[in-house]
């Protein structure tokens, strides 16, 4: 028999816990594209847009069903607690009876039952014809709305993702700056104890260190807020940890945009208005064709019985009361609106005005979309130029800070020089990361404005 000691069990448990932690870490790690894909599957707003497509498809099938045969079955049972009374003129039985003389009599049996099937078939209806066309366009409308929701979701997730990773990079630089500044503060405090440096020099450096520490806390809080926003946009649980695997270098792709040819015809909003225009045109034709008649055929087949007792299914061919009698019919219905007080005419005019307003909205969107795309493109171009400048400024500020630190350590520099260099470095780093964020955001805005953010 194999003996398992406590060390073996402890090792096995440790491996299991480590494997579990590794899986949890991997499952919560997202690149930007993975975060977007996760949002597609979990964002409530986007899922609702997809459900609208399914609902529109079912609505289309419902309308198709109106043109199929409509079959229904029925069963009717009556118990006449008091048999209906009829008045018969006595003159029908006796010529000598007065014409205004009647005799009250009761006809029929106490129990009556009718069972049967009825069917109808729509032969022609303008409302049905254009209802089918409208249902197809409405399905396209719902599909376009999914694309619009997708573009909104991609933009929101991307911006929140960029905010988190950029601020985390800022934290890394702040930690490095804090470490350097802490060393300087400690060395300066030591020199002060030896009497080589005044206390005010130490306090100045401590103020700078405390300010940088406070700034770091603010950025950390901002990261927490940005992560929660990203989780919300993704449909991710707020309480669960989230790891972002992409870095700035991977997401910061610098592309030159062609601003000379801006085509906004692929924007979801533009496509939505075009689909609405088709719906309005269909509605006008539906109203115009409404002057034509509606034709439907119908038929029914029934069985009827009249009994003096509630035993409806007792059968006797020799007894007329204990039999079921069949009834069948077919018919054709033609409905034609001869005169409606010009109501349909004015509904047509209203529908035409609605279609004209939609055409105006479409033209206005073209202008707005062109303006948005042009503005976003200009802002992106400016952000690229600013990014190059701010990157160079940060490199210069880092070099100035290193030189100031060395001069101070060699005794040829002042603490004021270090403080000024550190302040300039912090400002340059902030401007640099703000420029990166602006560039990424304006790029997303441009792609969204031109309808090329998602395929």
C-alpha cells in the first residue's frame, strides 16, 4: 500500500490552488479586442439591440401569417332554463281570427349544441401587400440599429480601456520619480543633521514629495473609476478583478488619415434614415392603394343538435331528437370604402409631409456627419503633432531632472533647481499622456464619424 504523508498532500493542495489562481487570472485578463468581444456578449444595451432584430423577424413572420388560411374550431352549448317564447298570429291558423291577435307559444328543446370548423382566406388586401414590404424594411432597420449599437459600444469600451492603461503607465513613472525624490529627501535630511544644509531646503523637497504622492493617489483613484466604467461598458461584474493585457505601445498605432475624401454613407445613422425613408414611401403607397377593395373568402362546416336532455352524444337514427345535423356554407366578402369624408386623402398628405421631413433630416445628417468627420480628423491630426512635441518635451524634462539631481549630489546644484526640474517633469509627463489619450480618442471619434469603426 502506498503511504501518503502530509508533505505530499500539502504539495498537491498548493499545486491545485496555484492552478486555480492562474486560471482565474487568465480568465480575467483582456486585451482591447477581447474586452470588445466580451462586451458583445454581455452588454445589456447591445444584447437588447440584437433582441430587437429577432423581434422584428418574428413580427415579419406574424404579418406573413395574415395571408395564410385562418382556421378555427368552435363548440357551443346552450341550456335554455326557460325556452324562448314566440308570438304567432292567429290569422295564420284561422281566417276568422283578428289580424292583431297573437298566440304565445314555446318552440324548441331545452338543450342545443353546435360544433364546427370555419376557415377564411385573404385574397386581396393592399394593407397586407405593403405590410409585408414594410416588415422587410423594418427588419433591415433593426439590423442597422445593431451596427449603430456596436459602434457605440466599441467607442465606449475603447475609450475606457485607453484611460485605464494610460493612467497605469503614469503610475509607473510616478513611482520611479517618487523613488528618486525620496532618495534626495533622505540625503538632504542627512546633510541637514550634519549642519551642511538648512532645514528649509529639506522642507521644500518634502513639500514636492508630498505633492507628487498626492498626485499619485489621485491617479490611482482615477484608475479605479476608469476600471469600473470599463466593467460597466463590458457588462462585467464590478466586484470581480479585471486585468488589461494590452500596453500603450500595442494600442498606440499612429495612422495618417485621408481627410480629403470623407464618405459618411456607411454611417449607421445615415443608413437608418435611408431605411426610414423607404418605410415612409411604403406607407404613402399603402394609403394610396387603400381605395382598392379588400377581398376575402370564407367557409364553415358545422353540426347541430337539439335535445330534451343533456346527453348530447346519445345517437338514435330513428329518433330525430337524438341526431346531429350538418350545416355547411361558403362565401365571399368584398369591402370597399366608397366615401370616408376625405380622411384617407388627408392621411396621404400627412404621410408625404413626414417623408419630406425625413428627406430633410437625411440632408442635414450628411452635413453634420461631414462636419463631425472633418472636425475629428483635424483634432486627430493636431493630436499627432502635439504627441510628438510632448514626447520630446518629456524626454528633455527627464534629462534636465537627471542633470539637476547629479549636480545636487555633487554639491554644485540647489534644491530649488531640483524642485523646478521635478515640477517640469511632472507637467511634461502629464501633457504627454494626455496627448496620447487625446490622439486615441480622436482616432476613435473619426472612425465612428465615418462609419468605419466596426465592419
